[in-house]
């Protein structure tokens, strides 16, 4: 319990402040909406936290603090408030000021000409961009050979097939063509999807490039007895890893923002619920996973998170032409994460039992 409050104290404080603001702003109804939105964001973004933790554990303490300060500001204000406004302005031709005025107006978000309606109309571009970015992340993970596999019956064959050069791009572009085929405006979807692919290649590629060239210090990874070493990224490598995390967060957050309009059209409530409550808890959860070495202790969590990301990418591309409830997206992600966690627990128990069986044999041997 002490460890929990140590890592989540700021999230709890900020959440309390957000709920007080919601109470003053719109009464108990606004408080209830904020709680619902916060829980929705946490459930949708748990896989995001796991992947973030895997990247963040490679970064220096300085850049981890940047992620918690500047990064949270970008996540809360930039991705969940300003970016949707920019998207509506770009897709409608309205000025930024007009969009802000529109967003602050009360009314049914489904009504033609409202902020929620315009944002919903921009969903195909958002889904194509985010879907392609997340799909490439999933494919690059699943097509790589690994010593540890979770769904071995599937992951090992995929890793062997993944030896084919550029297979990730072939699969991703084929998926994009499928998304464009069910879209009302195929050209818009294709452009947004290609931009998502380009963004992934640039951010991920530049991070890998500078990871080898920048100075990095080796530190002991004591979470597993200090047997391995972990290179701590600094300088340009850490910067591009940070940028990668922010783009990844954007890919997750856009879908959540659009889904939030099924609950409320008030951008202030959305900011308080998704941003101050949901995003803060996801950030704290990411740091908790890093500090506690959870990904090393529960070895299949990483796999479960990437399968959840692959499922989300597929759902985003399908949502270009079909309405898919947010509850479906959230439940699939939670199910895969929980399944990976339980598999990790069982694997740890088997390993512990095998160790106990072998221990007497070692003692009795001459």
C-alpha cells in the first residue's frame, strides 16, 4: 500500500482537484462523467502504459522526469484538448477561434454543425493515421524472433515468416488498402495512413540511429538479480524515444477523445476526465511498472500489450467503415493484458517449483 501511494500520490491529488473543479463547474453530474471518462481512459490505455514502460526504462532519469512533466502537459493539454481543435479546424476550414467557440457551445454532439459532429467526421483520418502507427509497432514486435514467447504456437511461426524483408510494410499497406476500400473517401484515408506510416518510420528510425551513436552509460538491471545490463539513453537518442512515446500516446488518445463524445460533448469535462484523471494515472502506472521491474517479473505482459495494440490497430482500421463501440476496444485490451498477466504468474510458479525440486538434487550431489 505504501508503494502504491508513493507512485500514485500525484495522480490521486490531481484527480481530486479535477473532481472539485468538475463539481464547481457542473455539479455532481459533471463529477460522475469525469469518473466514467477517467476509468475509460485507464482501461483503454493500460497496454499503452506497458509499452511506454518498456521504452522509458531505457531512458536516463532526466528524460524520465521530462516524460512526467513536459510529457504529461503535452498529453493532457496538447493531445486531449488542443489537437482535436486543430483537427476540426483543418478538416472544416473553420478558424481556430471559431472551433473553440463551437466547442464551448452546449448541445447534442450528434447534431450537424457541432464540434462533436465535426470531430466524428474527422474519425476516418484519425483512425487511419493512428491505426497505421500502432499496426507497425505491433508488426515489428511480432515479426521479430524472441527467446521468450507467449502464444508460442502463433508467435514462433510469425517470427519465422518475419525474416522476409519489409514484411511489416507489406502487411500494413495491405491493411491500409482494406481500410480505404470501406471508407467513403478513400483518398483521405490513404493519405492519413501513409502519414502515420511515415511518422512511425521517422521517429522509430531516428531513435534507433542515435541510440548507437550517442553516449550511453551501462547500468546494472537489478530487477532480475543484476544479471543483465541496460543501456540508458541520453541526448538525441532519448529525445527521439521521448518523441516516439508522445506520438504513441497521440495514437491512443485520439480514439478515446472521439469515444468520449458518446458520453459528453463538453470539452472541459473531457479534459478533466480523460486528461487530468485518466492520463495522469496512465503516466503514474508507466513509472510504477519501470520502478518495480514489473515487466521483468511478469514476462508475458510485454507480449500481451503488443497483442492488445495489434487488436486496437485492427479495430481503428475497421472503424473507418463500421461503428465499433468503445466498450469492445476496452474489453479486448483488458482481456489480453489480464491473460498475459495470469500466464506470467503461472510461469513464475512453474519456475519456482522447478527450482525447489532441483535444489535438493544439487545438495545431495557429490
